[in-house]
């Protein structure tokens, strides 16, 4: 593990960058601002290592408005309708930072705070912690969160989330890396062959809030049970695709009772890079970078991130769960430990 100073926030907080490397040569860089993955280098079929996550070149760029590149997301990943939810008969009001909705923790979610680094017990693991005070961003309870990034010798980046609270609250943590397995961010991800282990998905209304029921993927562009190119049906005449401007939906990952299980995969045919995602979460948001618009600067050179230059596998509970009785609960009780794990496993397919 290597540590270096990355920058200083306007508030005077030092931000550090940590580099983890394994014996095969895979490398991940993570900054304490937002717990963001700034770089993730993996080999292709010719053993050429290239970065496969979208990022920036400086702290200043990460602190400017951007779509959560590489960030840890909390307290609540995804959307909460109208920025309101009720718990124990009390209504809580959150920031409406996505139209009329609350998104990814609010105006200053976990993506915009400086995380503390815990003692190095394992040279292959980076342990980050953050304490969110009672009513921070409108959420009840003092939430103590710990996220551990572990780089394994078999080219897996594991992300473990733990949290405790001193009073009832809601929690839904995730990681918002944008992947482009080609290693060239001027390419789109439309040629990536994607598979999702889900028989159902969560349809949304015109504000991207769940309508309250699940839909089968059968016979729809949302059927990824067999691998297919992202671009094959992304422009199909389907109401849900129109609402999301492409794929921006949660899939219901099969067999939630099995704990850590296969959720999704992405293959870039030309490079041979293969990513498999495993999670303990009930759902996964597949987002295809529909709102990237050519205004954010490319890392490593000239140019900009264009529409669909990256895709996200956001393992999580379903959107708007606090307002949806039929969805799995996101309530955390005092004395309980919130636990979630996701593994991003990289390999090469010849």
C-alpha cells in the first residue's frame, strides 16, 4: 500500500490517495474524499494493464459538480420520492437534489465528505470510516459507517460496508464507479456484453420513482439473463427506456437468500476484459451513463466524457424503499449492524 497527499479542501481538510497493488499487477487508487476510486488498472488478453474506471486528474475536479464518479454513496443510494419518508410516525424531509426527488444522500452525501483511514491491519485492505451526525442531511440517528476496500491476489476488488446507529434510521450504501473495460474512455460502452442474473426489474414513473410493483424481464429489452450487447436494445421503443434515457433501473437479483451471489457481468470482446459482480444486496442499479453529456474532462488527456462512455453496477436495495411497503426494508435498528458486501472480479476471456 502506498499513501500520498492528493490535495486540500477549501475547509483545510487534507485528502490522501492510497494505492493498492497485488502480485499479478492489478492496481487500484482510492482517495479519502468521498472514498472515490480514481483509477483501477486491470490486464487485457495481451496482459496490457489499462485504467477501466472513469475519473479525474485533480481533487478540484472531483469537488466540482459531477455524477458521483467513483464515489461511495450514502446515507441512501438512489432516489427517495419528493425527498420525504416517515419512520415511527414522524416525517423526515431531505434535500430535493434531483428534480423533486432526493438522490444519493443529498446536497452533501458520503461522496462529498473526507473519510478517515483506520489502522492498517492488512496491506491489501483500506479501511475508511465516517460518522454522520443525527439529522445530517435530514436523516435521523448518529450513523457510524465503515467501508473496507480489499484487493485480492485473484484480481477481485471487494467492498464491505458496515454501519451502526443510535436510533432507528434508514441506510442504503453503494459504490458508484463507472466502468469502461476497453481502457479507452473515448469509446462508448455500447459494445460491452452484459449479463444480469435477474428475472424481474423495478419499473419507474416519469420521475424515475418506482411504481410500487415489479415487472418480469421476459420479452423486454430488460432481459439480460443471457449476455447481450448494451447497445442492442437500448434505443428500443419501450416506455421504461424512454423514461431513463436508456438503462437507469434496478434489477431484482435472483436468490437473495443465498447471500453473496452472482449479480452481473460485463465483457469487452475486443480486449477480452471480463468483470463479474457478486453481491449480498437484493438489487442492482444498471446505469449506462445516459446523462454524461460531453462537459466533463477526460482523465489522462484532452477530450470529454461523452454520453454512455461508462456504465455502473450499483448494488443496493431498491429505490424509494422507505415509501414502498412491498420492498425489502432499509430500516436499521440500534444494536444491529448493517452489513453489505460486493465483489468486482476481473479476469480475461480469450
